[in-house]
C-alpha cells in the first residue's frame, strides 16, 4: 500500500512567514492537528498543535516555531516505510510530495485506518527502513537491522535512502 492510497487531502497549509498568531487561530478553529508550512509552492515545515504550547512571542513567525527542517515522503513510498520513517524521526505527520508538489499528508491515524491498530508497532531496519529479515543489531543495543544492512556492515551514520537496499 502506497501513501498515495491512504493520504489525507487537501492539506491544511499556512504561509511559513505568516504571524504565529494566525497559525494558532487556524489550529484552534480547524479540525486538523497539523499545519503544513509552505513558502510559495515549496514545503517549509510542519507544526503540530502542541508546538503552540511552547513559549513564543507575538512577533514570531510560523517558521520560527518549527522544531526541524521538514521530513517528507514521496507519494509512491510504502505505508510501512512511512511508519518506520515517522517512528525514527518522532513525528506524527508526514507531508506527501509528488515531485515538488505537496499532494497530501499521512498521519498516524491514516496509517492505523489503512493497516490496523497494531501497524504503528512495526519495527524496521535502523539503516534502510526495510522490514524484511530483521534482527537485533548487536553493535548498537536497542536497534534492529535487516540482513542486507548487517551484511554490508552499515553504521547509523551511513546515508541510506528509503528502500535503498536490494
């Protein structure tokens, strides 16, 4: 199952350089828990309702409240890969892009609806996010690795694209 099949759309967006007060008003008045920040057509970040709980000033812009650069996935990314990516990054909302275009978002709720309540408990390879042939990585306590990454002796600092292991 691909993100294209389970994503929520249209996406609730806000200009990244809008006042933070505008974003707070949007999440209070709307039903969406996440606010996707855009700069023109480009993805600039994601805010959760909880990001407005932290201290901020009336002159802050929405982009000032984001905790990191945006993490996103392509529309053809598998739901399982998205789960692993979200778990590793500690995020609850993943913008979905088709090329440069923002086409949707996938949340934990979307994944539970599509794959079942236990779906978010899935463990994945710490290096490639794969889910096949997993075993504990005895080099690093608490991490799992697939057979391919163990054979390649990858380390957590190696850069691996989602689904990059044969």
